[in-house]
């Protein structure tokens, strides 16, 4: 019988490595700050007793943090082309994520936690015997406010690259 060649295998992908230029870029550094402050926000809220609108603040912070982690991971590995439809529009995807989700949801979460801190400001008085959540809510509000600014900066960075007709994130 004639020898039949084996079927071709899947196309070989490049080796998996870190995209070091992204890590040193302004967007990469901003993403690291967003991840650190976002984790500080939601860990601070989740580690303390919370109720009411703080549930939304925690949901918003965790959602944006997870999406930021996914964007950071795909960008760091240089694998955004693997994401259907969004991979070809990676700069626009980052821009929408930062301005719509990052700024919008973190600003709302920061406002909620700031309002809750203001309502609990009486409990930091000497002699108050109940558990005081003022410090936790204030800390979360500060982390959220700084994270909102970082998302605004990264969104403006992506917008400036887009306005200059650049298609890549670095």
C-alpha cells in the first residue's frame, strides 16, 4: 500500500513569553496600580461588615478588578489576538474598559463608600464601644478615588494613542 503522509498538525504558536515593552509602558504601569488599589478596595470592604449599597460597591470593584486582570494578563503575554472580535480592536477595548467601566463603576463605588464613611463618622469618637466601620469605609473610599484617577489616566492615554491613529497599546 502507498504511504499516506500524516495529516498536518495544528499551526505552531509562538512561545509564551512576557511582553516586557508593555510592562514598562505607561499603560502597563497604570494597570499594575489599578490592580493593587482595586484589590485594596474590595479586600477592605469584604473584610468588614457591610450592608446595603456596599454590596453594589463590592460587586463593581470585583467586576472591574477581574476584567482589568484579564486585560493585563492578555496584554502582558501578548495574546490579545486570541480574543474574538475584541483582539483586533485591543486599543479601543482598553479605552472603553477604562473610561466606561473603570471610571464609571469605581466613581460610583467610591461615592457609595464615601457616603457610608460620612454616615459613620460619629463612631471614631473616644468612648464609643461598638465596632467602628468608619476607618474601613474611608480607606475603601480613598483607594477607590485613586483607582478612579488611574483609570481616567489610562483611558486618556488610550484615547490619545487612538487620536494619533496608533492601533497598538504601546
